[in-house]
C-alpha cells in the first residue's frame, strides 16, 4: 500500500553547499566540508574548526525575490539558511510559489510550514554597542544607563532578527504559505519533530503540502562558547586535519564539531502529488518521538531512543528486518554515541553490527536544529539513488558498521533516521523507497 505522505522535494544546506546535488556529490566522493573557522575570530577558543557555509556558494539577496530584499536587513544567519534551503526544496519539487512569477502549483491556503530552530544568539558587536554606554561610573552594568542610552544603540527591529519563529515567518512570506505553521526548538531533534508536525497536519487534511525541516548556525562567539562550556566539542587547532578529529561510535571519540546548516523538505499528500504529476523522492512511512529523563546534557537514554525506534517500526507496520540502513546522530560525543549504539543493538539484535550507518556530522559538523533535516535529505537521496554515500571516521568503531567506507550501491527499501537531542528529545523517522 502506498504511503499517504511523500517527500517531493529536498533542499539541504551546509558546508557541503546548497542543494541536494552538492551534498550528495560531496558525500559519495568522501569530501568533508569542515575547515578552519572564518565566520568569527576563534583565537583563544580551544576549538577552531567547524562546518561553514561558504559565502561564494550562498548569498541571500540572490535567493529572495527582488521585492523582498529589504527584509534581509532583519535576517540573522539562521533565517538566511532556512530561506536558502526552502528555495532549493521548492525547486527540487518542481513547484511554483509566490517567490516566482506564475500560478502557484499548490493553493497557498493548502500549504503549511513547520521549521525547527535553535535559541538564536545575538550578534556580539550589536550587543557590545548597546552594553558599552550602559556602564556605571564604577564600570558595572547599570539598568538606568541601559534604558536611557544603551537601548538607543539597538535598531527598532533588532529583536526580529533573533526570534526562533522568524525562520518560518520569512519562509511563509516568501512562498506565501497560508496553511498551518509552527516552530519547534528542541536542538538536534527539532527538524524531525517539525516533520512530525507537518505529517500530522497533512494526514488530518489541513494541508496538501508543507515545507518542513530546520536550520541553525552555532557559529558565533556566544553560541560556540556555550557549546564548549557544556563539554560537547573536541579540542582542535586551525591547522588540524578536520577528517582526523571526529570518531562516531569509536571508543576514543572525544567530542563533536559544530556546523551551520540544515534543510527543508517538501512533504506532500500522495493525492496532491498525483494530481499535479509530481515526483516522489521517498515515502514517509513512520514518525515517532520520546523524551529522555536525563539531567546530564552530555548523556542520552538508550531506553528512550530505543522506544522511539520501536514505536516507529510499529507505526510503519514493519519489523527491524525491513530496515536497510540507519542515519544516526553519530555526534562523536561518547555518552550519546553509547546510548545510540545500545539502542540499536536492543532493537536490531545481532543485525546491528552489520547494518550500514550513514553519518553526516563528519561532513557538515553538528548543525544542531538543522542536523536532522540534513540526515533526512541524505536518506531520501540514498533511497532514490539506491546507493549509500561514503563514510568518514577517524576512529575504529566497535559493534556497529560506522567505519570508513566508500560509496556503494545497495538495495534500499527503508531507511531509519534517528536523533537524540541535547534537551533529551528523541526521534525516529522511517523513509521508504518511492514507486514514482
């Protein structure tokens, strides 16, 4: 029986480039996008390598309609990434929206939007300009000076750059999505939770299609520092070989690297797709989520992750034997890797040792709220190409198939994409091979 909801367009954006072709080509050739940080001066930080979206490959003013270019002044990096990914997904799906001339392919009133976002950090220079005149004579922060002088150095629309819901706000305006819209901020699980929201909206008949996914950039000094203080990032120098640092599921894994990016997918009802003669990239066979009751932000619950996987299998009406590959978080944070590994062995038994894993973080860095969307885009592409991309790993994993491997042809019927977020939310999505 055909799945009632399909993925008709995918638009990843990361250090590998914009669009699925750039991402897929890099991953099949084994080319990592990690490198020395250029976005800000990382001098003094114990980690100086990340995954940045190149300015040569991505310019927001070239992507938005001319009539909307003034709005780019109130777009932080996260918003720009979401708009770029949405544009790529719409093009990949062959849709016409308000961003272009012509009659919209899908009625705007039947187009929803759900985008995962992070807790966006303000630009340090903007804050410094306001905080500096807010000092008292002794040099301490003074609320009276802040109210009288400091706030005057912030533009009236300053806050609109940094609200998490502004990603979906700008995307819905650009593409005139008038259907149900929402924002989810649950770190690495944000993208998949947004997909789950879009899935339910389409299943209950409130939309024919939704733009869904997530995007985030942790590459600013405050966000980067917070991640370092949490103990999640591995030490590195700007001269280090990036491919020598990340070791997903290896006993000597020492932490992750950050990235910026994410992805937008077009979820569409099968009826809508058939009506317009579109192409399905993959089917959405199941979605499930759970919550880990963990107090340690470096940890994760193997039980809760496994429960999400089991619920997804039950929802899809299949068994563990029907899954041909897994896209895990694979962060290289030891405790989280261990929980994911334990969950996979609980659910898949002996087969967990030979089930191929597709790890994206060694290519892009951990794009947090956008990380799951990249994994979903890669999974959909793998199902379409019937091919597994190359795998990078600086370590030697044990008990799971996550070591270095070239791209290989494979018979892929279903792929499971899982996440375990810093906030304890876990997700499992099962994508199936499309028949069109």
